C-alpha cells in the first residue's frame, strides 16, 4: 500500500483512477465501494436539494479537514464558489472566524450574508488556516504570507498555472 493511502490521502495516490476523469462514465446504478467513502443520504429530501451538496460539499469538507483550523480559529478561503461557500458555513458552525478573499462584489455580499467576518481582495491580519479554492497558482505565495506561525494552507483547486518557483520551494521545505 502506498504511503499516501495508508495516511488517508488517497487523492494523492499515483495510481488513482477517478470515474469521469480517468475513465468514461459517472454514477452507475449499482456499484461496489469501500464504506470509508460512502455516506447515507437522508430519506425524503429531493435529489435536486441533495445534488449540490455532494460534489461541492465534499470538496469543501475535505479542504476544511486538511486546513484544520483550531476551534475558534481564523480561516481564509481564497475564492468563493460552490465548494468555498459550503466550506465557510461548515467552519462558521463550530465558531471559526471566516475572512473571504474574492474579487467580485456580489460574491463578497454573499459571504457576508452567510456570516463571514470580512470579504475583500486581501486580508491583513494573520490567519490560522487558509484554503485556496481559486485555480490561480499566483495566489499560493499570497495565501502563504497571510498565515500566522504554524498556519496551514490547503489547496483545493487545481491551479491552471503553477505557483511561482519561490513559492513551490517554500511550500516543500
């Protein structure tokens, strides 16, 4: 078993095959899957209400777990699409302070309506955790600079451009 799999980071497995990405197809009528990767959906909730929570929700949940903000900690999501706004709500529920970084005014308003402490282009105070949802490699060093000592940056989006070389070196050391 690869070290990634043994520590629960199956998404890093070099032999990973994801349906819809590596192979044709999506969700089959019948399938076999490890119980560790399943979740019983509540009865009586219409599919149209559950569907948005599945992909966006699990991406946001996993990113939040990886970022690991401490109880009552300061979390900074970069980008505020479907996964990020679900993640922010999951962080707010137990008491995190969420500072959203996004450029669009309408999205900033949504972040504030959902309970974010602030919503802007950049954040001046140190964060305990940050999550990069925006697929922008240049934001990696920006997010790293926003972290307090011991802070964690989780990268949930697939960058369309690589982070600058200096950031790759800092992140890997």
